[in-house]
């Protein structure tokens, strides 16, 4: 009799546990790479680079073939991801210097704020690049407002990009490892007296600059902007991937008892490409290929940690990139010379900075062990949609203006996608509707020579049918005048008449 009672107790415990897990909201991790192209990942066609861990997520989750970042550059995409709002609606959403003020209003609803309301602990680890402070930052004291003021309980970030000063980590608003007797000074206007620069002191460089990156030197690498002091706090470039990964692992291990949202902003493969020595030569493509291999390893280590902590089955992972690829983006690092047969954009035209597809169509994968059945989806989805979709998943009634609830699509339960989408690149915009994409006329060079990328400027309208012309080779604007008029009318309705008032792109 006693044994029967014990069996019954065990059975009820398992049953109740199963019910609890069924209703439990998942941990959510967004892995956001930097400048990773559509063709840089194995499952998207890469043959010269091995990405087994990215491929694992895709083969065991939903791999989207029409997944989009909101912009062809970093800051606007990150703004859209965290707010669910088109970046062209915010004039300050452009490539920011390291001294830029925070561009997200602290009263604005954000993805981490929404998830906090649903019981989540929230964290950002890695690249930020959405501004800090209100205009003039004292880097030697508490830096606010920042990530913590827009919804993140914990933040461990770099202010902007790896190629921009300040070259320090910031934890919850304080520079990590700062010696107050060696205060930090930052300027994007002029150098500090006596400080060497990449332009004037090439003998000090371990990496040569190609364009723009010729100001202060840190670790032998010339940067954008000028910096003095803070030597004890300066990061080690070759250790950056390991450093952020270790912070990610510690966070996951410390928060496994509660639902958490982690925004993991990886720095790879953005310049300067500085793989750890153990990854040098991991590919035949030079530093760019090697840092992609390094990023893939980091993802594998994160997956391993989730398994070890026994939370992999209750963790939704979303993997994507902030924009398309670029080879030479400011340094001579053999990215062009050693690229070989690799095509970072895959079959797509353009790249970073471009209104052609390769600017914004990026790797986009959702993975949740046991909840998402593997499939390849052709549904049109945008990173904008994560806000409303995750709100639906976690039981929130909040929705963002430009964000659509596509949670069933992200879960692989539906093939419904967006019907239309505004694409953005350096404040220029284009319109995607169904299989069609329309690019209005813009002045300026057709090719951005510094980076050798077609950015889609033309004096004429461009109209492409992506269902049979994914590489955008045939402009149908003249042969399909009715479709062009239809597209342009709807685009103007959404975007407004002043869509052609754009900001000049300056590569630093």
C-alpha cells in the first residue's frame, strides 16, 4: 500500500511539474551580431566558413529566408529592435559617435521595460551604440541615462563600437576598472596635446587604417575619435569576445531561477577584427573569417552553458544581425585580399549602407528546444516585430506602433508574415510590398567607393520582383508603370512627402 502511495505521489509531482513548465514563460536571449551578412552563415550558403553552432540553431529552429533588420546600419537597427519603432521616425537614429547622448527617451516603452512588467530580469551585455548621457558625459563618474534607464536591470557594454573611443567597458553606468587618478577625456573634435594618432604616428600601429580610422591609438589600433587617460580600464581587443562571453555565462548562471531577458550584442565581425590568437587561421579568409568563427564558438559556449544549467528547454533564442556585410570598413586587414570565393551577401545585391537587399536582409533564426519544430520559412519578418510578438508570448497587452505580432510565425506554427515593410539605409528609405521592392530616386554616388558597395542611389525609380529576381538585376520600373505607381503611392502614404530629405553619409 505504502509503495502505491509513493508511486502516486511521484506521478502527481511529475504531472504538476509538467503543467508548470507548460505555462512557464521562457527565458529570452537575443544574439545580435554586428555586420554579419546573409551569406556568412553555413545554412544560408556559406562554404568557405564553417558555422556549426549558428547552423545548429537554424537546423533545430526556424530559419527565415526573408528576415530583415530595420536598417542597413547599426544604431538605427538597434533602436528599432528595442522600441518596435521605425528608425526613420527618430532623426537621431543614425551612426553615432561614442559621445552621443542617449537617443531612446527614458519615458518611452521598450522591449526590456515591457518584459520587466511581465516578471523578467533584464540585461544587455556587449555592444550598445545608442548613446549615453544627455550631451556631455563625465566618464569618470556615474554615466546616466543609459541602458539601465530604458529597462535593463543589468548592463555591461561598450559605449559605441570597437573602432570608436572610449575603448572601455561600462558596467551599470560606471567605467569598469577605472583608476580615478588617471581620468578619461574624450573628444571627437580635436586631439589632446601630446597624444599620438594613427595619422601622425604610423610607426606605432599594428593595424593600418584605410579611411577615417586615424585618431587615437589603443593596443596599436587607430580609432575614430580622441581619448586620453583611463589606461587601466582600456579593453584588450583580442580578449573582447571572451570577456563578453564570460559576462554572459555568469549572468545566465546567476539568473536561472527566474525568467530573464538577455540582449547579447556581439561585436563580430565589425572592425577592427581582432580574433583571439587561438582563432587566428581558423579560416582561410583572414581576420574577418576568423572572427566569424570566433563568434560561432561563443554561441556554442552559450548553448553549452544553457544545457549545463538545465534551462535550454525553457529558453527562446533569437539570432540575427544588425545589418548586412562589408569587407573593407576602415582598416587594411586582408578582408578583401583573402575573401577568395566567399560571398558575404550570398545571392543578394549590395551590403552594409545599401538599400539593395543585402543591406537589410540578414540571417534570422528562432530556436526553442522542444517548442519550435525545425523548418525553413519564407515568411516576411522584421526585427521590428519582436516587440509585439514577445509581448504576446509573455502575456502583455502592450504593442508597438510599427511592430506586428508574428509570434506564431516565429514559433514555426504559421506561415503568415508581413505584407509590407519600409527599409532604411543612412536615412534613405525604400518600400517592400509582397514580392516587390521599390527604391525611389536618390542623389549621390551609386557605389560607395571607400567600401566598394552599391548603395542603390539612382536618378530613376527602381522596381524589382524578388520572387524571380532575388539578386535585383532587372529594373522593372519602366515596364511595370502601374505597379510602380501603386507602390509609390502606398510608400508615400506611410513615409510622407519628405522622404527624400536625407542626411549626408559620412564614413569616418
